[in-house]
C-alpha cells in the first residue's frame, strides 16, 4: 500500500533570518525522508507590502549621512518599543495577474534574481532556496493558483516559526490556511510566541484554527491557550523542526559553507536579531572578560553594521555558514530562539539575552524563551549583568535525554497525523 502523500508545506519563505531558513529546511527534509511528495508553497507576502512612501524613505536613506540614518533607526526602535497596544497589521492573499504575467516573460527570473540578490548574503540564501535542491518551491500569485494547489493537495501542513504571531509580519491568512477548502490541515510546531491573540484578530484566528484536524505547537503556553480558545483538549506540544535532524546531519549541512576568512582557533559567535544594541555590546564585552576568549565573530542577517567585541563583522554568510560558524565556536552569544536550539544541538556553551526588556510590549517574543528554558531547566543561561550564573556549564547529558524523548514523540506525531 502506497502511503505517499502530496503535502503542501506552508511557513515563512527562506530569507536571511537563518532560524526561518533552517526550520523550514528541517521540516521539509524530514517529510521528504518519510517518503512524501512535499511542495513548499508561498506568496511573497511574509511582510506587509511596501507603499510609495516606503520607497521614498528608502531613497532618502541612500542620500543621508550614515550617522544620521543610524540615529533615525535608533529613534524608531524606541518608538516601536513604546507602542504597547497597537493593533496588528492584517495581510490579504495576493491576487495579482499582472505579477504572474510578468513572471512568464523571458528573462524575468534572471532580472528578479539580480534585483533581489544585491549582496553576497542574499545570493547564498537564493542558492540555498532555489538552486541546491533543498526545496520544491511554488509561488502563488492569483486566486486561480490557490484553487489549483488545493486540488493537487492531499493535506496541508503549517510549519514552525512565528507564523501565527500577528506582530511578526502581520496576521497572514496564508499561514492560517484560510484558502485550503475542505482539505486536511495539520500544524507542526507552529508558534504564536505570545500569551494570546490580540482581540482585533482573535475571532478570525479561532475560525481558521477550528478547521485544523491536528494542531501541534512549539510553546507550552500556546497548548493551554489554544485548547481554551478552540474548546478542545488535543493540542499537542512538539519540538521545533530543527531538533528533528541529527547532529551529524547538521554537521554535513554546515560543511557546505564557504567562509571567506580564516577562523580564529577560539572565538565567540554572536547572532543578534533584535535591537538592544547597547545591551548586546555590553554583554559581549562581559563574556570576553569572564571567559578569556578574545576573538569574536558577529554574523548579521539584516545587513546591519553592528560589530561586537572589536571582532569580525560577517555580513556575507548564508544558512550553511551560520551552522558552520556556530558549530565550531567556543561560546555563543545570542538573542535568537534558533541559535539557542543549535547551541543545544551541538553541545555548545552559550548565553542568551532576551530580545525585549519590556514584557508588556506587543512585539515581545519572550514567552517562547521562558518556555524553552523552563522545560530544560536552563533559566540560569539567561544573561544578567549583575550575576555570573550564566557561566555555569550545561549538563548536556541531562538535557539530551529530555530532547531525545521529545524528538521521538514529535516524529511519532508527524507520522501518525499524516497517515
């Protein structure tokens, strides 16, 4: 009996946030290794669309002195942090025949790639996504394309990352499978990263999620919240997809990296995606002083110029380079959920700083980190400038046993709910 399924995978499309890249890669690979036909579908709307005003602002930034642009960005970061109760942005499913017709023109893909990949980092992300055989990708442009993909599917799976967090790129109907008709829906490790849905989108999210046959999420708090919201008792807790691949598989993945400089023998690897720049700098200086590790490599994913610890600023790395550099570090400093996952996967010493100081901020994503550190008894690895507790080593034997059981349970959920 052939149990091969046509699965349409929905999560954030890969880009230079390497957690986003690697969680989608891992789930896609696991499903393919199970023998299924997996197609990654996306619509190019993982972020709110740019307006004419946005393009004008981008042009002005090119003409202003760098220091002035830096000051403006810092001021806007403060303004965003102060908006505690702002409603989330609500996206819509694109229905653009013009974009589709343009995509059919000879040379369109070549021109699009050139415009999209203006940095070496983006070139590496593009190659990882479209040219290395890691995915079977399909972009949806029009209502007709959504109808086609529904007819072609046996089931839809929403993947991991913060696809259900309305403050992470907006409330996206694509991620809630609002278009999926009567086809089976399964959520694997989908993340809300918040205690609840904001009231502006709660009923819409509830209506969409009630159509899911099986829901598994990444945070324990989301299990409790969704069971209450949806009036069910079967929402399950599973691990992030990046845990599902073995250490050996990730090492082989990292060995595909191209590093353009010579690595120090011992170094601190830094990966920060938030905006607590002064706090990150102070933290790295503290880590250098107390560990005696003098060399630092900072990997940026948003084309920023923040270099920490008077080290190497690396803006040209892609997903392979991220895994390679992290796996060979002597110490990892991060505010990233996925960087922490990989530190645990590779048995690396690390210290984590929360992305947001203000717990009442709507943009706060701290819930997921408290959940992770509570589950594994690693709260002492949260950085505190007034304490040296973060220097305590991790008992990877103890944590590994917990993870081994969770990984087995999570894989069993996938096998069972897809069948």
